[in-house]
C-alpha cells in the first residue's frame, strides 16, 4: 500500500460483519492497517480472535448479525461493511423453506437493518458516512443449486441502489462489490475438487480465483474518500466473469 492508502481511514471507526473469515476478515485487517478503529461482528468467536489477534485497538463481538446486539454495535461507526453472508446449496425443487428464509435474513434483511441504524445515526448527527455491501456475480447471473443465494444477492444489489438514492442528500454513500469466485471457506469444497475447480477456472477470463485481499482492496476504495463521488455503484471484482 502507498503511504496515502495507509492513512485513508485515520481517525475513523469501521464496523465489519462477517469479520471472522474470508472477505470480512481481509477487509477488517486492511481497514485497521489503513488507520481505522475496527469493530468486527461474526458468530465465530475463535475466528474473530484469529482475525484481530495482532491488531491493536480493534474490538470484536461474537454475535448473530440478525440480532439486536448487532444493530446496537453500529453506533458511532463512520464506515459500515456488510460482508456477512451464507450460501446453502440445494436444488430448487428440494430447497427447504427455512433455509430460504435464513438466507434472506442473513444476506438481505441484516444489511437493511444495519444500514438503517447506521444512516439514522448519521442523519441525526448531520455527518457523512459510507456503506459497502458485499454482493456477488450472482447479483447479475444465476448458478445452479444457488436459488436462495442468487435471489438474496440480486436483491442486495437493488437495496444498495435504493439506499444510495435516499441517503445521498444526507452525504451518506452506499456502494457494493460483486465478487467472483474467491478463495474463502464458502467454496473450499468446490475448489478442492480438481474437476470442479478446473471448470470454474476455465470460466474466468483471468484463469484464476480471487483472493480475499483483492476483494478487500475494492471494498476499502469504495469506503474511502477517494470514492467521494461514487454512490449507488456495484463494482464487479470477478476476473472478467461477467464479460462472458
């Protein structure tokens, strides 16, 4: 990182959901490295401790992002990153409705509730803020066995646009990234299968999977003052997947 990038979030407070692993972990670490005081939320206490083990001044809470405790944690944040998400793989005809509802609650309802509380605090204080949602290439295109996930992520893209439109007059920017196949626990089993991994790589023009750190770079850009005139955008970070 350049010296400028290392101080982009100096003096700011950032809340990151899903901070115990994957993209959320990479974002929390990068924000902290760039000067932010970070609060991480996740269900996994062990994962959170691993994320923040060497970060001085960071704080983490083992909590369900759907809970009232998670909503309360948003207070006093300058940046909100909604990175928590779940993927339950089921064929459409066998998809359990409770799993469908759980996916929508975590991937869509939780970001809505957190974003509203974040926005309410900033509007009352008359201060600007930045929200970044983690969508997916499946916000634009479907994959088999992912009906609930695809529905939730496409809805999150439109939630990003709707909240950006309403909150822009208050100086609150709302953007998103759309990650392609990224090396995280969510797809570890698929990547461990040589045949499936080869097929996925073949579909990516850059012929490789992303790292969580590459996703974090885009998220932190959108949350930073460098993106001060960007709101309502969804940035694909997908190795060219959506060009096909």
